[in-house]
């Protein structure tokens, strides 16, 4: 999305390299050691990315270090694993 000076948003097609991060369990709600920090080309529409990591993951997400401008960072990471 692109926002103008008064906050009106317009949808734009996406075709960017974005970091996908998978992390081990950390202290409290924090991120643990990175198990997979790699950039992937993300395009508009639904996509599936399958990642294999060396040990049990706890959290994974898109733009895990918050480098991109984002109005809602809370939806970038989620819990994974059993």
C-alpha cells in the first residue's frame, strides 16, 4: 500500500526482496537465536514458502527485524512449532 499526505491508501503490486526470519525460543516474548534469516522475493498474491531449520522453531515471520515501513508490525510474526 502507498499512503498520500492525508493517509489515503492505494494498493500497489508487490515485487520486492523481503527478509523471512525463523527463530528459536527466546526469553519471554523476545526472539531467540535466528535459525533462518534469508531474503525472498515476495510478489502480490498468495504464496507459500517452505523452510527447513536445524532445530525446533518458536516464531517466524516476514520482515522480522522491522526494516520496512509498516503500520501494523504486530501481524508480521507468528508462533510456529508444537
